[in-house]
C-alpha cells in the first residue's frame, strides 16, 4: 500500500513538473539560442532527407509546427547576437527554398498521376 502511494505521488509530481516546464515561457536570457538553432536546423535536414512522396505528405502536416518553431526562435534569439540572426536568416531562406521545391515536386507528381 505504501509503495503504491509513493509510486502514485512520484508520477503526479513528475507530471506536474513536466507540464509546468512546458507551460512556463522561459525568459529570453534563459533561452539557449544555440540549442534552438541546432534543433531547427536538424529538423529541416530531416525534412529534406526524406523520400519525396513521404516528405511532401509530412511537409503538409508539419509545415505549421516547423514554421512556429522557426518563428519563435527568430523572435527570441535574433536580438541576442548578430551571428545567430544570420544563422536563423539562412535557415529561413533554405526552408523557403525547400517549400518551393516541395510544391513543385507535389505538382509534378499530381500531373504524372493524372496521366
């Protein structure tokens, strides 16, 4: 009985701390911008490396999430360091190119399937 209560208390405290960590917005000075930029970069690389058909479908679904992450990173980190601002700008440019290529590939696939 005591072991069950300890386990339940441990789970409840863990859930509370996890949710509190997600819900609290960290101030910019506590934000690790280098980590955020690496995260955005790695997610874009992951999108680009996927097979075209899978990439197009996932890009449709994940476009909003990735764009929010990129926008949030840009908003929070651009003012902290000019070098970080340049990195974010380059990632944004590459993401826009990726979107353009994906749209063109999607249109080409649809045309081929209509033949």
